[in-house]
C-alpha cells in the first residue's frame, strides 16, 4: 500500500484525469481517479500512472527543500492558500508509487485506488 498526501493529489489532479481507469468493480470505464470511491487500474492505466509519476519525480527533484504548493481558493481572504511539503518526503512517496506501478506491471496485477 502506498499513501500520497491529499494536498499533492489535489495539486496534480488535472494530470490524473489522463489515466484510463474503471469504477464500479470494473463495470464502468472512466478516466482519472474517483476522489471518494474505488478506482481500478489495469495495465493500460498503470502504465499511464507510472509515466505521470515519473514526470512528477523529474520535476520535483529540482524543487527547493520545502516546496510551496498552491492550494484551494479562500473566498474570505480573496486569495489562494498555499501548503508547504517537505521535498524528500514527497519524493519518497512518489518513488514508492512508481515502484508499485512497476511491480504491478511486471506481475500483471491491477491497482486499486480507495479514494480519501
């Protein structure tokens, strides 16, 4: 099992929409991850996820030690919030997910995302 900070998932949510996936126990084809429910990835979806995670790893290795990510919009303050994430912590999470994708592809497994 691999956990990724929800803050980072929301930050990269647009890229996750590119992943071919299934919901409802493989009954319904979709794209992206179900934020609140289960999503299933076959080899096609895992390959796309692995590519996206690999891209994120390449980008964030150049980040400062403390990464400031833009978060949700605060209507009361009229600006976007920001969140600080430790670079090494994030890179470790992403590498673990990348390795899980690699292992699943080699063993012809599926991946299941359980939402938040």
